[in-house]
C-alpha cells in the first residue's frame, strides 16, 4: 500500500497550540473553554501528535530503526528543547523582576516565582535540574524527558507492539498508584504537574499510530461500533466534565484520581483516545485542503515549536495584563486573545512561505529515509508534507 499524506497531524497540532494559548492566557473564559472539551484537553492531543511525529521523523519506512542514530538525534532534540525552556524562564523572570510591572507581587505569586526571588542561587540550580518549573513552564520539560525514550520504544515495538503497550501500561499504573513523579518545587504538591511516567502512555499511542502511517496504513483503523462508541463518549464527556468541575466534584472522592491531569487519569486517557479516534476517522477532516482557508492553522502545526514559544510569551503578556490590572473587561479580553491568535497564525504563515521558497529538494513521491534529515515533496502524496516540523522538530 502506498504511504498516506497525513496532514491531520498538523491540523490537530495547530488547533491544540491555539487552545493552549487561550488556556494559559488566564482570561475570564479560559477555564470554561478548557473544561468544555471533556475530561481531556489540548495537552493530550499535543503529546499524542508529538509521538506520531517522532515515529515519522525517526523510524525508516522499512526495517528497524538504528538505535544509536535515533538516540543521538533525539538527545540532540531534547537538549535543544532544554535550552529553549531555560531561555523562556530567564526571559520571564527578568521581565517580572526588572520591568516596572503593576501588581508585581500578584504576578510573582501567580507564577510561583517567590522561591527564586528569595533564594536565587539555590533555585537557579533547581531550574537547571528541572526541579523547579514555575510560571506554567512545564510542558517543554515533559518533552525533554519523553523524546529521548523514542529509541527505547522503537526497540520494544520491534520485538512486539503488545510488549511495548504492556510495559507502558504497567508504568502508567505504577506511577498512578505509587505516586512516582519527579520533584517540582513550584507546585503545591512538590511534583511535576505533567508526570512523565504517566504521560508516556499518551506519547506511546502516538508513536504506534505514527508507525502505522509510516508503513502506509491508516493511523486508527475504522470500526463502526468503535467510532460510534468514541463519538458518544466525547459527547457525554463535555457536560459531565463541566458538571463535575464547576460543581466541585472533580477535586473530591474517587473522581479526583479518575480525571487527574498529573497522573493522566483513566477518564482523561479514554477521552483523549476517543477524540483522536473520531478526528482521524471523520471523512470531513480527511477532505480539508491544507492550502485552503484553514491553511494558517495547518502552518501552525507544521511550525509548532516557534509558534509554541510565541504563544507562551503572548499568553504570559495577556495574563500579566489581567493580573496587573485586577481584571480586564470581556471585550478587551476577547480582543487580546484574537490578537494573540492572529500573531501566531501570521508567524506560522510567514515561516511556511520562507521554507517553501528555500526548498530545493527534487520532487519525490515517497518519504526518503536517510541518516540525516529526510527529504519530502510538497506536491506529491507522501507520508508528511515537507514543511512539517514533524520531519525535523517532532517534539512539539
């Protein structure tokens, strides 16, 4: 079977990026928007698409991946994300402590920066060790840990996909039951908000789906009964989550562990799987033209890392405006959110155009495996289009 061109990875990543921006902006409707997507949210989609992209970028179309080569490339990618994470934190801390911001104390408290202000020497070291992740800068560290595991998953999957799933499930269960989680001094519970030992199962699902695409198969095979069940779960999850969250039940009793974001509770995981299954089996989404009116969103998914960094900075600016002013009116909040989304889409569109102009790769109908970056053809059907971050930047 000939490989499929899976543009929906870019679409889902692009939408997820914009939703994450609104979630982190801290405007009056951020929480309601986040909770209106069911038990899971954009984070699961983002991590799953990263797994799919990693499979497409690092695994050859035939045969087994070379462990040493993949390990070297993923470690290099992880270190790049580490540098970007430190840069973002440095920029934010400098802005908060140096600029004449109104209501600075509220910002310091909101972003858990007080420990850094009171003991900069100690917590600067904790920052370097990823044991202090303030200001909601906790997504990139998750990728910093997950990306180097790609060659290990490839090796396990090469022996048996079921073995990989079993190992991932056991690790997920152990992390949830025994509270295995790295330290984060910025969190009230003292652990990472995104527990990598739990979230690795979302990442693995993406890797397995990506390997199917790599082999020219559909990522999630269609079964009518499963599609209807997933669709029903997604529909029911929205009002159920809104009721439980705003009714205060999500933080009480057994439901708390079922919807835990830190340990990727079972309801969150099932909901995320249901959403992705529906998305990748909707005929309407298969027919969307990536060069059409949703082109900028596809472009955001193809240029996910720079768009993510830009969105992080913009969301912090909006949040600082909200906190510093004691609250903005709804019209101004909407205007700032729309402006932030427009800036991100414009950046993605510009980066896409620049990459297209600089592309000098000969036309090829299939994705070409090599020891370095792979060649893609923008025009011909292929596993991935050539501008995609998934080819070179699979982490986000």
